[in-house]
């Protein structure tokens, strides 16, 4: 498969959502990966510096257009932003975090020269779904694909597992139920097994390094396969 041209020795990654479950793992991997000489994070609150290559910046996500234009200069945009309707407080607020902010960020990064975008979505993303959450996720995917990047990679994990900064009761219950059902989730049902946040991060970084052109969607099984590839290469 053909590849988009390599970014060269001064490759920059721009990460949104570095304080979240997947974002924390993604930052750790990017900061330790010699394939990126600069890793920039944009967040609402301070992010601990992960390495000498890491630059942490605080921005107002409600006014991204006011941020220093230099912050958007990158090769690879990673978007791991996400919330729940309960945490956001309303459907409108959820839509703002999971769709409007990623879409605006993608436009700004693309205008600044980024050629590749990677988005953390959800396994149920579907523009025709009766579930509001799934429809918004699908809209976010479409917005990133429409931003003009040479490569767009969307990962769709199932229920995410890992140590969260804030506990979510509903997700703990779902994780426990799926954990008990795991022995029965075989064959085509394997895709419903919970997805480790660390696997998502490993897959994101490995996929970004491959720099395959076009738009690609990765289901939980593909995510696990890319994560295994990443670990085998270390």
C-alpha cells in the first residue's frame, strides 16, 4: 500500500484529550517514541510534562480560534477528547465536546499543515442510530474526514477499560458484566469484549507511524492487532 510522504526528522504530534483515559496512555507513548521529536498537548488544565519533547499548553476549548496559531502546526493530530452526556450535563454540551471541538481543532490543524488525523470514536458510531451518543460520534468522524487530511484513522473501541481519574458507576457495572461474559464472547462476538485504553493508545501511535493514506476505521479486533504489533516492535 502506498504511503503519504514521511514527515521527516522534525515530526510533531498534537494531542487533544491528554488528561483522559486514552489520552494519558497516548501521551506516554508519544513522549517515549523517537519517531516524534515534538509532542504538543492542548488541555483545559495543566498536564505534567512527560519528556523533554513534550510541550504542554493550556487553552480555552470554547475559543480555540483565539489560541496561538503556532500551536496548531503539526504533522499528526491525535484527538482523544470525549465525555458522557451525564458528565457534560446536557446533550448540547456533550455534542460540543465530542463533535464541535474536534471538528474545529481538525480544521485549524489542517490549515496549519497537518496531513494526518487520528480520532478516538466508539464502536457504535452510526449516523442513522436512534442513540444520540452514537449519532454524534458518527458526525465527528465525518467532520474529521471532511477536513481535508491526506490520512484519517478512526479507532472504534468497545467499552474502554483502565484506571480512570474519575470513577463512572455505569461503566464499572458494564465492565463487570462483560468481564463475566468474556468466555462466551468468541468468534464474531469477540468484538464486544472490552477494549483496554492502553491498547487503543498503542494502536493509535503505531497506526500514525505507518502513515497509510486515505480514511480507515478500526474495530476493537483491529485495535488489538495493532496494539500487539506495537508491543512486538518494542
